């Protein structure tokens, strides 16, 4: 075996490991953006009950004001595991009256 091939193989192996470790991944937490958009666009036309909202986007992170204010959170981050950059960070407030969704408010925390 040629002595020059060993360092070349080592360099190629090391380069490929570095390349794969630097690839960017996308991380989501919280509720689905598509589900939230569906609720936000249609809540004035369709009287969503609390059960309907739970079926579409799931249970809330926090319930306040006698169970009439529901708070959700959605976060999207991009980067490698050690160095993540926040793309968006939102808090969503859903207000109910008589078990019907009456208000949807989106707060950007960026």
C-alpha cells in the first residue's frame, strides 16, 4: 500500500465528518403553523368550540381567566444542535366567550 494514500484517506474521512456535522437542521416546538393559520383565518366565519380547537391544534400550554383564555407557543429554530438560531418565536392567545372562540391574538417575541 502506498504511504501517500493513508493521509489522503484520513483527510477525506475527516472532511466528510466535518461536513455532515455542520449541516443545518430545522427544529420546531409548539403547535403546527398550518393548524394555527386554519383557526386564525376561519374563526370569525366558523364558531369554533373549545373541543374543536383541541381537535385542530391540541390542548393549550396555559389556561387562564376561568378557562376562557388559552395560551399556545410556537417556535422554529434553524442550525446545528449546539448553535441554533431562532427563526420565529410566537405566543398565541385565544379568547373564548360562552365556549366559542371570539379572539385570536399573535404576539411575536423576536
